[in-house]
C-alpha cells in the first residue's frame, strides 16, 4: 500500500507513478509472449480505446463497420464504404514489420525515462538503424502534435510550473591563466535554453523550450487558465516567471 504524505501544502500524494503498477501495463516481457493474434488485439484495443476497442472508420468516423473475410483482418465502413486496416490512418500505415515489433518499439520508447536512441532500438529488435530513427521521430512528432494541439483546452485547476536551464556549457581551459569568466555574456555560446513545464495535478502536461525565462511568460498565460493555482515553490528561482505567477 502506498504511503501518503503531505507535500508543502499540495495535499496528500501517493507514490510516484513510475513505481506503481499502472506504469507496467505495457512491458517487453508481456509483448514478446504474445502471439500474432494477441498482438493485433492489443494494438486494436489501444488504438480504438475511445470505442472500447471496437474498430470504427478512420475516414468518416462511422462507428458501424463489418469484418472482411481476409487473412489479415480488415474492415469496411458501412457509411463511406471504404476499407481500412489495423494501421490505416496512423504513423504505422503501410507497415513492413510485425505488429508485435511496433508494440515493442512503443514500449521501449515510453518506458525509457531517460530517452531511447535509434541505435539501441535497432540492436534490441534487429532492425535497420534508419528504420528505428524514422519510427522514433514519428512517435515524437505524434506526441508533439497532441501536446501542442490548439484545440486542446487550457490547463486549469492546480497547475505546477517549473523550469530549468540546459545546454550552453563552456569547457574551462586546463591552465588557470587561460580561463575566462564564463558568467560574461560575450564568453557564452548562446546555446543555453530554458525548459519550462506546466502540469495539471493528475492531468495534462505542457512543455515549452525558450531562450530566456521572460519568453515563457506569454506562453504560460496562453496555455494556463486565469485563476489557476500555482503551488510550485521551486519556480521562485526563475525571476520572470516568479513575478508573473
């Protein structure tokens, strides 16, 4: 049983999500034990989760479709009369790999807390590095389009906002007399970026990458509803955001 604790006035909080059983619903061990039919059923359940796993037309959205008598299962829409497969209208359309391999790639990608490289995917699944590179970029593009979808509502309720600086490191010279003051603007590389993350409690997350913290202020105002609570205290070290929040 998770032990609850009080986190600086935010209310009781349970254990971290990555430590819970909900973070292990799609594991490599379970995927590689699946048969082809079980892998397709899992993919179908994930893709059409909004309809309880029942296929519906990706072209017109009609919920009524019937199964065709084919070796690889396909369906035909009763509305627009168009045929569609398990991967029609997705980034896996016109696939060449088995569905099980795509599930494994998704599991490696989403479970890699510190990121997953294309070379690692190619070695783990014995596929071409170019194929794994393209697949990982497709997954990143699909996540980015969902996160920054303009039709999504604003973040509301209790919203945590935090940020950190990354990049722009200048390696000091070996000899002390040759070292420069890296705090000066003319001695910096200009590659330093600020990553700002706004997250609803038990809800959605919006990341932003900007050059300086003041540029994140209009983004926060645009994507966070007015009147929202901002309980995160660590944001106080980022001056411009602390003043606006």
